[in-house]
């Protein structure tokens, strides 16, 4: 049997609330808020990342309401978002 090692770290999930969802979709089980979820390394300056995200949203004419954060322990390092990926995600995913 082969053993696989997965590198993990502590991370922070940044939920970016951009727009309230349609009431019909909410009644059918959809989320209340539409937006983005980015999981970043806990080693990064959280306020700088939030400022970067706000700038990307503004540059791409995306709405913004607020942020919420949550600590994620033992998160796979290969799934951590970098600035380049965050910027690309916001640029390519239009208004809902």
C-alpha cells in the first residue's frame, strides 16, 4: 500500500458578500448572500488581503457588502488562494 502525504496549514476563509440572493432561490435552499469564498494562509496580513479584494471588486465593477472570516485548521496547502488567483477569479466571474 502506498502512503500519500498531504501538506496542511492553518488558514483563514474570507467570505466576501457581494449581493443579496433572490428570495425565490433562498426559499429553495440557496444562500442568502452571493459572493466569493477565498481561503488564504494565516501567515498573510488579513487586512492587506481584504483591501486587495476590495480593489479587485471595484476595478471590475462588482458590488460589495461586507466580509466575514473563519479559521480553518489543517487545510491542504495546495488549495490556498494566492493574489493572482483571487484577481483572476473576480475578473472572470461576472455579476450574478
